[in-house]
C-alpha cells in the first residue's frame, strides 16, 4: 500500500506530522488498507489490528468487544482495519503517537475497529486525525475504538475531524478506566460534514479515576452533528468534567452530555455553550445527570444564544471596532484550553473563525 | 471638552433623560449625584454610545466634534474612556489580551498593572470570577491604558472595600492631575470625593438635572436632607 506525498500533505490538516520528528509513533490507514505503522519509542506498540490479533490471540480474546459487553451493547463486526496501540507498563511517551484514517475511494464505506491499551503507570498522548480526499464522494466512516486505561495509567487522546459535506461519520467508542487512571479526550470538528453521530461512553471503573472531555464543534450550513460524551462514575472518588463548545454558522448541532453516578462519593460537571452566528443555525443542548445516590456532586450549565450586544459594545468602548470585537469573542469562545494541540491546528481554527 | 446640548434619551419605549445640558471644560471634573434609577448611568452610556439608549433629541460634542452618531470604538479612539459599573463577563478573552490590544507598550502594561494590583489577574478571562474590587481595578487598568482625555466613571466605588477605594481613588487622582484630563463621575456614597476634588457637581432626579453647584456642597446637602431637598433646591 502506497501513499503519495500530496496525500500525506493533506493529512497535515488533521494533525499528522509528516516528518514524524516529534512523534512516538505513526499509523495511517487509507480506505481499508493500513499504509504503515511505525514506532520510535521502546514500550510503544502500534500494529494493524488484524496483525495484533494474529500475534496476540489472547488480546483478541480478552479485549475485543469487551467494553461493549460491559454496557450490554452490540457493535458492528464487519470492520476492516484499525489500529492496535499498546503502551507498556510504566512507559511514558515524550511525544504523541499519531494515527490517521483517510478515505480516498468514491462511495467508500470505511469501517474500522481500534483498540488502545495504556498499561499500569504508563502515560501517552495520541492524536488521531480523520479526513477524506478531495475527490471522495458520498463516503461513510465508522470508527470503533475501545480504550483500556489500566491502574494509574494516563491517556490524552485528541481526535480531529475534517470531513466533507457529503460524508457520513459514526465514531463509536467505549473506554474503561481503572483505579487512579486518567483519560483526557479532546475532540474537534472543523469542516462541513453531512452527518456525524457520536456519543462515546467512558466507564470510570476504578477508584480515583478521572475523565475529562472537551469538544469544539464548528457547524456549517447543511451539516448535522449529533455529538456528546457520556461518563459512568462507577466507583468511589471518581470524577468527570465534560465541556463542549458548539458554534453554528448555519448547521444543526445536538450537543449531548450525560453523567451517571453509579457510586456514592463521586463528582461530575457538564458544561455546554453554544453560539449561533447565522440565522439558520440550530443548537440543541441536552445535558443529563443521573443517580440514585445521595452522596454525589453532579452539576451542569448550559447556555446557548447569539453573541451578546453588550459584550461587543464593551470591547468597542476600549477602541476595538465592532466587527473585530465580534471575531475576538468568537475566537475566545472556541478557545478551550485543550492540552497538547498541535500549533498549526490552533492556527487552522483561527483561520476558520476569521473567514466569517 | 464635553458639551451636551439639550439631549433626551430613550431606553426602549421610556424616556429616561429629559433635556439634559451640561459642559465640562478641560481639566475639570464633574460629579453627578442622584437616586437609583434617575438616569445617571444612562447619561454616561449615551456619551459613549451604548445602543440600548437612543438619543431622540439634542447633540453631544467632544472637543467640538459632534459625536452623537459616532461608533463607540471611534469615541474611544478620540479620547473617551468609560469605567462601567457592571461590565459583562467575556469568556475566552484574557485581560492581558485586551490590554495588549489597547496598548503596544509592554512596560506601560506592566507598570499600570502593578500599580493597580491586577498583575496577578492578567491571565484571567475578562470579568469572570473576579471580586467587586478586582472588577473595578481591571476596569481602571483598561481605561488608563487608553489614555483618555475624558474619564466617564460610573460609581467607581460601588461594591468595593475601603482598601480598594483607596487604591482606585489615589490612582485616579494621580492620572487626572498628571494628564489634566476631564472627568464625569457618578457617585452614590461620595467616598470617591475623599480622593478626587471635583470642580462641578450636579444632581439628576427623574431624568432631569435639578441642581448645579460645587460637589461638596451638593453632597453635604444630600447627606443632610436627602434627595427630596434637591428637588426644591435654590440652584434649580
């Protein structure tokens, strides 16, 4: 399987570093084929999923579909490809691992299954970018990912989507975090897309485990994005924070969040803010909190609307022309403090905002 | 410096200010008193151009320029600086970011920030999770960076403890003395008068100016008799 230089160049917009200088490893899949996998640090393993199952039948036995079983949920099994990432016990990566899922063929239905295992005391950053070639039409992407974060493990996972207006996308993921583990998940959806539906679930199974999710959703005319995050706090002293920012330039966004406290002594907070720039924009925020325990701290705040006149005029009173004040507010709005974002992506977001 | 000619101002459908005229010369400070809801803040917001308030009659001149219909940012650029009473919270815009927009002089930013004890707050979002005193200090920090020729101060001491009033009062007085600028100050408690000596005073009741004299006299009378007396005052 080959990938052309120009194609690689295109992957840069979703965070792929072609030079791989500051990466702990790389994975690229084009349509259904894995193009390459590389690792640059000992203790970091990246394999095509089929290869991993061949090498380690016990892994397939133990992990494949395990997280879905926990939720009594079915999942599609007709997948082709996907990555297996394992960071061995105690290994801490200096640079992020990068993975890219790329659609090239017209009307292609890309269906993948990934497994990420962060072993005890290991620490890793992963950047996954998903995108399609310019010539692709009417494609579909299904991305199943199962995350397993072992005792005191740490995973910072950033997913960047940059699709096209005729592509349908369905990420499907479940994460299980053991005692003392931390899972930080960042999601950014930048470009027009036909439809994205995703509602990943994280189960904080071990005591003192943590989950933080932040999403930035930019929505354009004729895009439909039903995006959320769910966390099940199923042990003592677990905590979660789910933050989302949705900005609609005419598209439809459903911003969901769900925290379920299945144990006493847990904390959770949901925060959803939506900004409608264009008259045709639509944002529906659905924050849900659920528990049958008394000793829990769950809260949410949601606010959607247009930019407040008062804010623009306040900045104007400092000498900033109104149009500029407005774009400053928009830039500020989607400027979530997300850890480990590549620099150029920040620029990319700024560019998008400045277009308006 | 500032000349207001017979303005009437509407907020929504109601007429808030009625036939207001006043004049502030260069290097002159005017103190405005008045009960809650009398239209004091509306006057300041009309001078800077806040869109909730429509000037339905009259004109406002700043250094002989008719600013009645000038965009807000232009009014700021020609030298009007306003300290709001309740500034909005703006998420994602840092205080330092705004400061750097206003002033390109890093040293000046640093010096004024230290003087007003806002140096620890520079990386915070604008007006988010700030105490009453911090909000006022941050407001003052911003307008001093603007180097205004006319200060519009909407109750600079409200919701602020004694220590903060002292910081704010001293810094304001120093700025006014040093730059010979003009100021229009709304005060409720009069505490700010311990630091700034105004040349002119006036009382606004029910959208009209009822009294014009020196601020200390006005304040003493209000303390003694309340605002009711202002309505029948001899200077009317």
